[in-house]
C-alpha cells in the first residue's frame, strides 16, 4: 500500500520522543504486546495505544524484519543526524552564560570591595556568589567542550565519507560550523574577549579576598575564594585549548574549500571569457609567469627582465666580523644530582631547604621545593624530616614547610 510522506513526517514530529528512544536503544519487538508496553509511557493518558502501534505499522515507522518489528535503519540515521545538527549550542547561548558570569563578577566586586563582609548574612551571600560562579564556569566549559566534540565528529564523518554528493553536503556543513559556531565562540572566549575580561575580574576579586586573610588560618571565605581562582584558571585554559584544537582541525578544511571555490569561480569566468573571445580581459602577459611560444623563450619577457635587473643590482657585501670578546658561557641549571655532589662533601646540614635557597635563589618557591623533593627521592637514607615547621621567605610569598636535615652516610 502506498504511504503518504506527509503523514509519516507528521507522525514523527508528534511522537519524536518515542521514536528517538526507540532508535537510540535499537529496540526490537516480538509481538504487539511488547510494542504497546514500550509505547505506553510516551503517550498521553487515555490514548489508544493499540491504535498508535497500528499507525506505526501502516506508516512504516516500524518494519518487520527476521520476525521482529523494529524501526527501519533510515529513520535511525535521520533522527541521529537531526539531533546532531540541533545539539550544538549557538554562540548566543555561550554569550548568555558569559553575561551571567559578568553579573556575578559585579556582585562579587561589590561584596569584596572592603574585604570579607563582617556580618554572617554578607558572608553567606559571598559564598553563594562564589559557588554560582563555579557552576557558571563549569557550564561554559561543558557547553564549549560539547560543541568541540560534535565538530570533531562532523570532521571525522566528512573524512570517512566516500560519496561525492555527501562529501559536498558535509563540507558545506563544516563551513557553516566554522563560520557560525566556532569563530564567534573563539572571539568570545579568546584573550581580549568578554569571557577573558570577566574571568580576570573574578580572579582580581578572589585575589583580594585571599590577600587580606592568612591562608593558613582555615578561614572558609579564603579557602572558597582560592578554590574559585584555581577553577577559573583551569577551566579557562582548558576551554580555550579545546576550542583552538577544534579550530586547528576544522580551519584547514574550510580554508581549502574556500580556496577551491575561488579557483573554480575563476576557472568558470576564464572559460566564459575564452568562449566570448575576450582575451584582453584575461591579461595573460601579466598573470602568467611562464608562457609557451613556438618561436620564443619559455620565460615571460617581463619576468625575465625583472630577473636581469635583480642580477645587475647585485653588490658584494663583506662577511660579518666576529667580535673580539669571547662569548659568555651559559649557566647550567641546578639539578638534584649536582646538589647531592655538594652535599656529600659535608657531613651534616641542619636545614636542607635553606641550604638549597642559598644556591638557587629565592625568587619563587617552586624550584627549591622540587629540588628538595628530588633529593628526598634520590637519597632517602641521608635525609630526615624534623618534628618542627619553618617559615621560608621568598620574594612574594612565605612558605611553611617541614625542616629536612642531611647526614652523610659513611661507607664501612
């Protein structure tokens, strides 16, 4: 019996949730009772389920194959493609989340202008704003990451496609994704964009909250602000990295497609000019660097003349002279092996971290701390942790750490 495609599309639109669940789970039904049991949760109360099942059979929404009823493969592909096309979050959605983050940043700026609020209500509101900022940042990162994953899926489908017509369709889809999704989102989240400026405002407020409170006091406001600052840096870096990875994967394909389209348009215009015998408008003497002439050289006269002029203008230049001063030697970076060689020449060292700082400097604590860690792993038998802590002052921060002492092990 011939089927009306209008009725088929109307049924799919009306029962989209039912058909999506059926195709996603690849459901197969051995009897009408199983089909009715599956359909019942997706229809309104009082609906004749048996009539819906019969309508599905009549329209071809389910077909009988190998004794079971199942949705046809083309319907599953159609719904998956439809979901993929409309699952991407538009740049307007990302901008809306960024604007919400900007409003939260303004509230955080107001609440933290004088440091931590004195009252309990103000502190509770401040903690709530910090939590909401973390949730909004996570939503932005998840939204952009989801877009990048779907763009990667589209690129993989394009590269695996063998049908020329489907390749043109998918390439047009990729160009649309690049122009209308990825580029606007990159302008929004890249350095200099709205997302970066808003996140910098949040980082400034969190830095102000953590700077006015002793970080070792256990204050919950200070801990929450430090956590938000860490999340801002990590999520911003990860979001921007994923967007740039998607752009590096998608950008060359779109550039090649645009370039090939421009070449194709140029070839068509040239063919039209040749058909109309309009050779002067092609300007071949200027456009072509190499021409084929039966009674002349292969080089264009203008190109050859330019080369000869460049040869005539050549002048010898003396070689550069080396300076009399000897080149300075490069400083060898400190390593745990080099420090251990110096330590083995001393019987004891009361404070190893202080001894390391005296050699590598006190600009940042990262280098001395990592060298101490490497020493502990390399020579655990010579290093002993003390029972007391010590404050170590660096250029910008103070670090509280356990005192480690060195005692050389003498060989018997």
